[in-house]
C-alpha cells in the first residue's frame, strides 16, 4: 500500500507541475491546444489527488468517488481536444463542444447514479471497475464517449500528423496516448504498482510531445520572418 501512496502522490505532483508549465506556455502564445492540454493535465492531477485522499482514508468516501468519476472520465476528452486543436484547428471548437457535452453527461451520471458503498474500500479496484461500483447507464455512456472519441483523437490524430509532417513530436504524443490506455488496462487487472507509474510516463511523453510542437512552430515562425 505504501508504494501506491507514493505513486499516487508522484502522479499528483508531476501532473500539477506539467499543467503549470503548459499553462505558462499558453500565457505566452495563447494557443488553444496549450490551454486544453493544461486543463487535461490538471484534471489528471486532481483525479490522482482523489485517489491519494482515498488511500489516506482507507477507502473512497462516496463524494470523493463521484469526483473521481468525473475527473478521470474528462481527462482523455480534453487531451483529445488539445490534439485536435494542434492538428486540425478548424475542427477544434466542434470537438471541444462535444467533449464538454460528454463531460456534462458524465457529471450527471456521477451525481445521480447510486454508488456501491461496499466496493469503495479497495481504492484501486474501485478506480478500475467503475461500471461495477457505479452501475449506471449515464456513467457508462460518459466514460465511453470521452474515452472513445478523446482517446481516438489523441492517438490517431498524432499518427496521422506524423505521416504528413514526419515531425517526431507526434510520435511522442501518440505513444503517450497508448501508454495511458495501458495504464487503464493495468488498473483493471489490479496491477496498482504499474498503474500510477504508467500514468506518469504517459504524462511525460505527452508533455514533451507538445513541447516539441512548440519548438517546431517557433522555428517555422523565425524562418518565415527571416
């Protein structure tokens, strides 16, 4: 259990630092993708914080778990939004609007679906088996829409961009999305020691991918002005 505490704490800290760094980049250039990637990292850190608090209490309180449901569901949706703004900016507003709508669906499900109190004592299992702990159609729909469309935009969008531009930062973004999916799979099979480190690795890959896109954009801007 102590390893899980440390891993959850590290996820909170790293997610917060990366959100702060990307937030500074957004303040400098006001690029929409930096804003929504900042939001996604902040949400990931907050989701990990709810897990950390649950570890400290020996289980999820119902309110804490409902917060976890919304935060964890929204992460891939806003990561996908950042990727769409980065690669297909003209579709960014439409995609973001859909993700906000899906997040509201997840929020409605989290607020209204009865939670199985007996399942909240095992934090990792409750985090991974959402459909069993909160067996509601609205919760399941919110997760499916955000995870499906957000994850698809994140991974496929980055790979498509790489095939067109051959810029290596796209591979980091795609790999980060794949590792995030692997982290979820590890959690579902109860491998808590792998779940949090995989999340950390994914966040770092995604961050360096976005940072790489900023460097390329800066070089292109300098070349055009020369």
